[in-house]
C-alpha cells in the first residue's frame, strides 16, 4: 500500500503540518512563533499556547493545499519527542483526536530520526549506510544510518548542543533571538582568525560545548573592561571567529567518524545545518577527502512536518502503529 498520511510537528516553537502521498511530500505548512523574541529564548508555556492557536489552521491549510479529503487519509503522524512537553502534548492530542474521528492508525515519529530522514524528501538521496551529523538547538549527534528505521548514535554532546552555544553567544553579545542566524550573517563579513577560543577536548566521537561558551563569556568580559564598545566595534570578526571554531569542532569529529567507519556518504541535518559556514566547510572537506555530501533544503533543516511525514511513511509500510493511549516523551533517544 502507498499511503496518504497527514503529519504534525509541534516539538518546540514551530507548528507544522504536511501531507505525504505515495511517498511524495505534497506540502510543508509552518506557523512560526514570534512571541519568544522579547524573552531571548523559547518560553515553554507560551509555546504550547501558540500551538493550540495555530494547529487547526496549519492542518486545514495542509489538507486544502494538497487537495486531500479526510476520507483519503490513511494515517495521522505526529512527533512524540524529543521536545518541550507542553508543545508535544498539543500535537499528540490533536493527532489522537483526529485519528479517532477518522478511524485511522497513529504513527509516532522520533523528532531527531525525522531530521535524518529529511534527506529522503527530495533528490539527491543518500545511499545506505551513511553518516549524519544532526545539529540543532537541543542536539548534536553523529548517527550511523543503516536503513530508514535503523540508526545508531556514534557520538553526541555530553552537555550543551551546538545550536544552544550559538544562541547563548549571541545573547551574550546582545543580539536578538534567535541569535544563531545573526552570527552566521555577521560572520560572512568578518575574519575567522581574528580571535581564538578554548574548547573542552572530549574522547572518541562525543562533543562538549560548555567550555567554549565559558571561554567566550570570559573573553568578552575581559575585552569590555578595556573598551565597553568592543563588541560593537568588532562584531563581524567576533562572530566569524566563534562560528569558525564551532564548525571546526563539529567537522573534527565528523572526519574521525568517517575514518573509523570507512563511510564517505555524509549528511547534515537539523536547524544548524542551515548555517552557511558549516555548509561551506563541509563542501570543502568533501573535496579534500572524497566525500559525497547531502544537505537538505533550508526549509527542511529547521523543525517541519515534511520530515515527520517521510519518517511516518516508512513506519507505515512496516505497520509500526501506536495505540490511542500514547503520550509524548520529552527525551526520546534515536534508535529507541
């Protein structure tokens, strides 16, 4: 059977819906939340309230723009986790109600596995096995992908995620939220070798970003003692130097993973995969090491329902359905 599935994503601060038919994604409707900007980060209670306001609208738009009727839906997919509990609960509850009303099965999806499977929305698609570096505000992992539903975490951050490091550094500099894209923007105009920051050295394929955040904080504190306007005067160089260091930390471990496994099909996924510095350095590394790389479109890097739809498609084919009493899990792990 080649199903038609409605997918819902509500793990953080993006409410999204998508329809996939016969394995082809038909749309990707996303409603963003601007309410968090003045707080410098996502406020969980406000996020869940915004999901309640947006979810019916995005689902209706996804159904209408794809020309899909309720009677054509074969399953309802949703993000079970990881994510913010209140946000997840809105999506799970809506999916359960709609599945019950239509008499169709539920398909739960791991948010991070869906980021990996975003590579199967459009061509070119990676061949198995491949390595995927998943980088976001909540996760930093190197995943061995052996099949659509068979993945193994080879290494991951032991403290903060790289996306959180970007956003925290931006906040320290007084940039608005979300700060990661702003750092990327300013970094394009700066010298990546202007300043240096220390890092925590981790064994194997694991990461740590708490050390560089502390180094960055102390660096700016010391510089501003001598010149209160240091950040304003040197913003481009600061951003370029910080971004260069974070990208170096990511690719150092990715190169090690490739060397250890012998795998040269390399993918990146997650919100930080939209970072131009990471994309450019990955392309340069690929040329030097003979990698074949895969980078999703920008709209499939950030949280979106299209990736949930793709993951649900392959789970549907294996008849991996959920019961109606399923509940969200804030800390789901890849492969489990």
